[in-house]
């Protein structure tokens, strides 16, 4: 399922020649399920911490942690 951000904010960004790390804040209305949760078009905000590793000018690996508890709390 794709997310269509209503708002997307980079809260922090750190980069070197091989990595980009950032904390992203999303304000979205996903359709259907998202991370196993029935969001069904309700507006939710959450943060993602993500690290991208580059080799030969291309993304080779991605590590991502999304604050699922923040989404669950908003759906209650």
C-alpha cells in the first residue's frame, strides 16, 4: 500500500560519503491497512528513523524504524 503524504518533514538529517540518516515526520491518510493496522483513510502522524547505505552511487541497504505505537494510540 502506498502512502500519499499530506505533509512530510525532515526533522534531522546527517550524511557522510556512504550513508544518509534522517528522522522523518509524516502526516498522512493511508487507505486500507498500514503496518497491519486498519487505518482506512484516517489521518495519522508518526516518525520514521531511517538510514540509507550507498555503494557505487546507489542505495544498497535501508534500515527503518517507524513509531507504530504512535499510530496505534491515534487509532484508539
